[in-house]
């Protein structure tokens, strides 16, 4: 598998792990917050002030949202690339992949043709 596509897949897995870690931290801070509420809002429990817990809850909430957006964007990108690869017409493949911002080298590598062939195909649909 080519490096840039593999990097997309690795990035997707990395963001999924980040989201999972943020969820664990969020749940931990949520439990601390709930303990604070049960013990008449004392200033500290487990050496962590209430305002610090609230700050961290907000931080992890934001982090989870950002990671969900990153995951969604990467999944869409991978899905679009996979759909383009499955197209029957090579001209359509080249046009769609290039429109997605891939270089001629990446397109050639992805659909297993030379860069030169990609340039010829592009020249054909530019002249039409």
C-alpha cells in the first residue's frame, strides 16, 4: 500500500485512540464532579479542586468533539478515494482523484498506472 494512503489510515486510527483517551479522562473527571456534588460541594476531593475538575471536563469535552470531527473528515476522505478507485472508467478515476487534490504521482500509484499515463488522460479530458 502506498505511503500517503497508509498515512490516512494511520491518522484515522490515531484520532480514534485520542478520542478514546479523552473519553476515559472525561469519565474520570465526571466521577470526581459527581462526588463533589454528593459531599456538599467541599472545596477539594482527591486533591483536585472543583474548579479544576470543571475546567478539565470542558477541555475533554472539546477534545472529544474535535477528534470526532477529525475522524469524520478522514473517514469521508478515505470513502471518497475508495469509491473513485472502484470506478470502471479510468478517465473518471483520474478526473475525480485529481479533483480531490491528489498529485499525478499519487493518482498513478493509486490506480496502478504511470504518471505519464495520468498526464495523457488529463490532456484528453482537458481538450474535450
